[in-house]
C-alpha cells in the first residue's frame, strides 16, 4: 500500500480531524482515510 505525508497542515485542521475521528471511534489516520475514500469514490 502507498503512504502519503501531508505537510504544513494547519493546527486547527489537524485538531478538527482528530475530533471528528474520535467522534466516530476511529484513529485520526483511519478517519482521514475514510474522508479520502469518500472524496475519491465515484458518485
């Protein structure tokens, strides 16, 4: 599997991603992966 590094992510965005993931019972990494999968899935 590929790995992706995102640099210069604003602190408030990182915090929001962490909170969103926690609300869904996921790690930040899993939450971001789900957001990316949703954004890239065909509509």
